[in-house]
């Protein structure tokens, strides 16, 4: 039995055995290639923290027998790095692999090896017929082990016949720079060893766990590709039924992970470095100066590289000038351990970090750490002093962080930040109330900082634009603009968010005033400024508001292009479902309703409700109009009335033109109910001058009441926005109704054709669906008019936006999609809808009568009405058209009238 130099202890064969690859080992061809290339040179260094799979990788490579010659394996434990012991094991391993070392001799002492012995060893290696690959695993037992055992001497003198592969947790004391310069070293580090998503997916599959690509991505991102972390994750997932929740719960504080990191990493550090790791874990990215601020030391420029070279789960980020980052799970583990060991330090460390970031000009990080340290007043001061109040309105994450600010946090800056949060929540009244508190503080200050005044004025304009206070808003906008010009002259470049916010507030104020052209010009300019990086949320909101403005003016094609652009930008910026899409979603619901795509319009309306935040009176009123129009289309006139009455009684301010639209819509419902006198009475309460929309509906009420002698009112009137396209189309349809009443069909047809010419470029269908029966019959009977206006088909022209497949019933009021020309007919009653559903179920007349407890003759009457209203000659045709129009549900349900 061979004896080592350590007091005659035997050489343990287990330390020379190549570990067997695990049964579920993952083949990693990209790393195998690096190893193959590495062993063509003198040194291959696998340097990475514990658990990165260094041993597994090399042992599996050896099992493939791709090495250029015999391989020795030497596993080092504590104490094995002493020269005598190390070389005793090395010589024994070489002898076992077939290298003739008989004349080399053996070390005589533990702590030194005669240079002559190493010379004889080098000579023996050069005489061997094949290169020898010497794998040394665990070579991190002492930092200076390689120097102590003089490995470099043997490497240098054995020539090309010695290929050393070192597996280590930190870089050995070898002249690595020289090997790099000479091209004689291959390095495989943590970044190389980290599992990519394809490799991670294979690992989970081997463990019997099936994950989606998104779930795999989440775990690779959370673990940083750390092999041990992924295996711990697999163990955790195997015990849980809810995979997504298990992934969310898997952190550095998870039992197996924390125990491993505690034993293998944290407790393996000297006490002073252990303290550094804990104290600096509270920041995401670590710089030497920040390290000093958190530790009270002055050696951050040295200690961070030492930690990185020591593979303490710290890496220097590529392409940065000394920025370091902890591995994700290790950072979580350290933070949990710090909170456990020194909870008293956490707040102080956050405040120290906040101060350092503020001095370095990184306001975002300064605020995050000030909040984490519950230093709310400081967080507010950082934001306002740096004119970063716009960030609260742009960055949902920042706004969410700041919502925890106590209401009694003192200072003008704190009140301004609370006002900004209210603005982000689209709560104008709360925004202005907080600004009033800020003004009290500012009034008591002899010389308030310009940043405070700019922020307060800008937010006042924002708050006023949400509450329809035009005079206050314009005054505040003027002040903010002047203050920005004097205190921040390059604001368009340095603070584009403030410029965009100010322009959007002005645009909304112009909208309240009915000055659509000025509002549009402001939004176009704001969109241009918002192309700057960092204000993507404002650009989405700005383009969405432009889309809404174009939609309500009847420019549906242009509005569609803008909503598509807003959705694309939101998707690219990760803002899908964000409340900044509110205006765009409202525009989409408006467009679909005007085009009379009722199922899609309902979906868009629901989407707008999902992304809505607070109560913006402008979009709230416009959505009320959309909702009432959809209810009217489905025959629910009572529900449509209720929606409009609720909107007007909401307590919110209304623009004069928008209030006119709401009243006109309600009056139009009265006319549809056969109550033109009630319509005239409702419109009579409006103040003069009457809006174009109201004037047109008033004239329609007069025509419906049998007063055809008065000519149609003009559709433009001073003091109001120009009439929207649907108002102009409706005015022409009222003309047609007027002349039908006089018996002048020729002039009525001319008015009808004029309405179609106006509506066709924008595919505006709703006014034709809502027009009075006399005009519907005129359109139905005018073959020449119908033949030239096939766009009235619900399916739309080729290439036009198509409505989605109906899942629920859409509208009893229908437009035919079958036949040569469009046909607009009366709504189906609730009983007719019920009979239609039974027809779709292929029930006979007698079966329908028995099911509904009505007579056969009554069923036949309902069927005749259905055929007439759907312009069908057979029952099957009627059912087919009902499916096309969304009157029948996919799941067989039928909708009651008015629902």
C-alpha cells in the first residue's frame, strides 16, 4: 500500500477516482466543445461558485473518451494542498494511468517538495508517448495552493505532454495573465456554465416535470442558470400541484437553497467578507463607492474584484466600469439572512444607499431606497428637486411604490408627490386637494425652489384637465410653461416627460372647450416629443387620446390607424393592459360601434373597463354613449336611458358640447320609443346656442311628430365644436325623412344618397341602423342606391376590419349580410328571439308551441315576422343570417331582449 507524506497515511483511492455522471445528467455539447479545445493547450480553468456543475461536466466529458491521452483525477480536501501530500497523490494517479514515474521518487515531507523531484517528474512526462490530462477538482482549498505546490513549474517544463484541468471556486495563484497572453488557457466560468433555457427544459424533463416555455424562462431568470438552483427548483416543483405558484414561491430563502448557500458560500467566507456580503445585498447593482457607503470601509475598489475572483456569486457586469451584481438567488438569500441576523441594520442601510444614489444623481434608485428605509420625506424631496415628478405619472412601478406614503408626511414636496399619485390615478379632485396642501407649505416659504413651483403648476394643469376646470388649468399651464422656460430651458431634451404632460393637459383643456383643432395640434406635437426614450407610457397615452379625438369626429380610418399604433407601442413597451391605453380602448369601442360591429364593440367596451382607472369624466361620458348605443342596438331602450341618465347625474363636470351629445342621445331614444314630444322637451332644457347634435335631433323629433314644415337645422353653430361626421350623416337622414313625409321621394332619395356619400369613406353604419322606419324602407326599396353601397354589409369590404366570431348574441336590430344589397329592418322582439332560438334547434312549429306554451298560430305569426325582419324566404335562411349577425350564441344560449 502506497503511503502519503502525511505521517505515513495511506493514499486513498477514492480521491483518485473519476466521479460517475449522474443518471439524469444533461449533455451539453457547447461546453463539451470548449473542453475538447481546452485540453489541446496546457491549462483549462473551470472557475465558478459552488453548484455550477463543474465536476459533473468534466466527469461526463471523460466518460465520452474524447481526451487525447490518459486522464488522472485528483479530488482535493482540506489539507491536501500541502506540497508533499499533493504530489504524493499526483504521482500515484500518474502511475495508475500508465506514466512511468518510478525514477521520480516520493516527497519526504508534508510541507515541501524538492525541486529536483519536480524536475524528474517533468522529464518523465515529456518522455511519455501521449499527452497526460491531469484533472484537479476542489483546487480552492487554499488560495495559494498552486504557488505552494509549484504547479506552474511542472506545467512549464513538462511541455505539451501535460494538460491540466482545474476545477475551482476561485482563481488559483497561477500566472493566468501569462497563459492568456500566450493563448495557452481556456476559461470556462459561471456565465458559460449557466444553463440556457433549452438545457434547463431538458433538465426538468429528466426530472419528470413538464413546464411551458414561459415557466422555464422564469426559472432560468430567477436562478441565473445556476445548476444547483435549477435542481432545487425541480425538487420543489415535484412536491407542488400549482406550478406557477411554486415558481413564484421559489426564492433564495427556500429551505434547500438557503441551507446550501449558507454552508457552501456564506459561512465559507472570512468574517469581514461575510459582513460585506450581507450589508451590500440590499442593492441590485454594486459599485465600489456604494460598497464603502454601506460597509463603512474604504476598500470597495479592492474588495469587490476579490469577491468576483473568489466566485462568491458576485460578477462584474460586462461592458461596465466596475459595476457588480449578485446572482439572483444568492442576493435573495443574503437579504433574508440580513433581516434575520441584523434587522436593526436594514433601514439604516437603505437610507445610506438612498443618500449615495442621490449624490450620484440616480434619483430613481435614491427614491426606491428612501422608501424602503421609510424615509418618505426624503423620497419626495429627491423627486421634486430633480424635477422628476413626471416620472410618477409615467412609471407605474414608481407610482405603486409611492402609494404607501402616509397622508401626514410633512412638507410641500410630499404633498406634491401625493398630488402626482392622484394624477397617475386619474383622480383630478384628489390631485387638486393635495396641491392646496402644498400651496399652504409654499406660502410659508420665503423663497420656494423653482422645482417645487414647476411641479405644482404642472400638476395643477393636470388636475384641472381632469375636472373640466378650463380657466384654472390654462392659467396653471401658462405658469408651468414660463417656469420651465426659465428654470429648465432645455426641458424638451432633458425633461421630455414634463413637456409632454403639459401639452397633454393643454390638449384636454382644449377638448373641454370644444376646440378640437387646437387639441389635435397639441397632441401631434406632444407625440413627437414623446418619441424620446423613457416616456413610452406617455406616448401611448398621447396617441390613444389622438385616436379618441379622431374617432369622435368621425374620422374612423385615421382613428383606427392611431389605435393600432398605440397598441403596437404598448406591446413593445410591455404596457398591454396598462391604464394608459384607456383612451385608445375607448376609441376602439367607439369605432366598432360606429361601424356597427356590435360583438367586437362590446368586447372593446369591456377592455376599456378593464384598463380604466379613476373617473376621467371625458372617457366616462364617451363610454356611456357607446354603452347606450349598444344597448339601443340590442333593443334595450330602457337600459340605454339608464346609462345616459347615470352619466349626467354622476356629479362630474361635463363639457358643454359633450353634455349636448348626452342629451341628444337621450332625446333620440325617446324618438325611437315613439315619444317625440319627450325628445323635444329634453332638448328644450339645453342652453342656447344649441349644439349641432342637439339641433339635428330636435329637427328629427319635429319630423317624427308630424311637423314637416320646418327645414332641417344647420349642423354647425358658433361656440361648439364642428359637427361630427355622424351628426352630418344623421342630418341628411333627417332631411330624407322630412321629404318622405312630404311625399317627395325624389328629394328624399337625394338626401339619402348624400348621407351615404358622407358615411362611405369611414364605413359609418350606425346612423342608418338607428334611422326612422320611413327612411329604412326607402333604403330597402331603392335598388339603385343599394347596389352602389354594398359597404353597408356588416361583413365589410374585402380587406376591411372584420368583426370577430360572435360568442354571445349581439343585436336584435340587424343589418342584412346576405343578398345583393343592404337591408335595415326593425328589431326582433323578445318572443321572436326565443322562437328564432328554437328554429336553430330544428324544432317543429308544434314543438315550439308546446315548449313556449303558446298556440301554433302564434308561432306561425312570430316566424313570419322573423322572416320579414331578416329578409329571408325560408327558416334555414333566417337561422343562417341570425348566426352571421350574432343573434344566436355559440353555446346555444339565447339572449332575452334588452340584455
